[in-house]
C-alpha cells in the first residue's frame, strides 16, 4: 500500500462522537466541497463501532483520493486502510511502532512553541500542525503559538505546515504570510449550515492567497 502525499490545503478534523448518521452526511458534503485531508479525532462514544465508522469514512474519501488519518490511535492502521496517524505529542517507541504497522503511512504531529517537538517533526513526520493560532473552544488544551515560531520553522523545512485553532476565512490570509501551506478546521465546516459551501469558501481563500 503506497503512502499518499500531503501538500497542504484544507485539513478537516472530524469528531465522530455524534455518530455516523449525523457526521457522515456532513462529511460527504465537505468532501464534495474539496477538503484535502481528513483526520478522525480520537473522541468516541463508548458504544460506538469505531472500525465501522473508520471504514465508512474511507468509503467516502477513497474515491476522491483524500487521505484519512486517525488521531493518536495508530493501532487502527493494522486492521484498516487508514492512510496515517496524527499525534499530539512525540510518540514513545517510534521505531517499534513503525515495525508493528508494517507499511508506509503518513505521520503528523501537533506542535506549539516547544522546540523539541518541532525538531522531532522535522526529522520524522510528514507535516506539522501548529495549534492554537487563536483562542478556540475546540483547541482549548493548546497553547497560543507565536507567529515567530511558525516563521522560524518554515525557514528550516519545506514540509507542509498547517495552522489550527480559531481558524476563519477572515484570518487565513494573514496566516499564509507566515509561510503555512494550509489550515485545519473542525466546527467551521462540520457545524456550518452548509458544509459544502463552507468548505468551498475556505478553499477559495486559500487558493486565492497561496497562488
């Protein structure tokens, strides 16, 4: 199984807790709107069938070539066709984890102002997501990231850099000036009245200012 590439764009974090019946129709609209990456947040209802949810998400995303990543729970890469994993901290036993998974996969990590985590990402990950750029209810556990840290990281690597936390269409242009390649959002799309239109609005703002 080959590993798809991530270049940037619009990264959608999906909260599976409300259930497939609520989430998947909205996710389908977002995919139709043009999301570039999907991450399933590790926030499950205790009675949820996680594998069924993962496979249903893959069924929606695979025909369009959108990679689907899992948050933290890397073990699912052994039994599903997930494309990768996103970490909130440097994973322990990283070499052993790679051996257990036994196939190519995308690796991303959330970074704040911590230089050690940024260093690890530059040497081992496929992309970085800086969180939180702005105060956000969905990113309330993240510290506020210094714009200087993002600019400094950009000068050190060509890997894709995403900005997350409090992202709106209005603040995207300013973030792009820091050298990022894309933005990560949750509620701005999944709680929008029209997820497809919200996705298209973000895509338009990104493409207008990136190219």
